[in-house]
C-alpha cells in the first residue's frame, strides 16, 4: 500500500520533543563547576601568555630583533583573541543555542 507524499513529508518533519533541561542527571552542578574551573585556568594562562608576548615584543623592539618583535605581536594578538573567546564562550553558546531552538 502506497503512502501519500504529504504523509511522508509529515513523517520526515516529526518533532521528537527533545529540549535541554537541567535536573535529569546527577552531577550537573559538579560538571558546571569543572567547566567553570577550566575556563578560569584558561583565562589565567592567557594572562601569562599575554605578559610573555608583550615582553618579547618590547625586547625585540628595543634590541632590533625584528623577528622577535613580530612574534611578540602575533602572540599578543592570539592571546587577546583567546581571552575574547574564553570570556564570550557562555554568550556564544547561549546565542547559537537560542538561534538553533528557533529552527522549525
């Protein structure tokens, strides 16, 4: 027996009814604390990397080492980008999660 095309399209667009919600599994608060701690360690590492990069940049500039100066600049830009990403991680995930929940 053949199934009409409209019924097949409805079957393909079936909503499984899954949405994220807390409290379903034990240990969610522990996982949040672990991720928050990883983010903090990342930010602390970025501060160290930025300090080293700025030091290399200044040392290269004052000694005439153009390669060291360029590497210091690159390191400073990468560290600034990493700080931006780590600081904005929660907002980026929340934005795209909200955007994804609007897809129908």
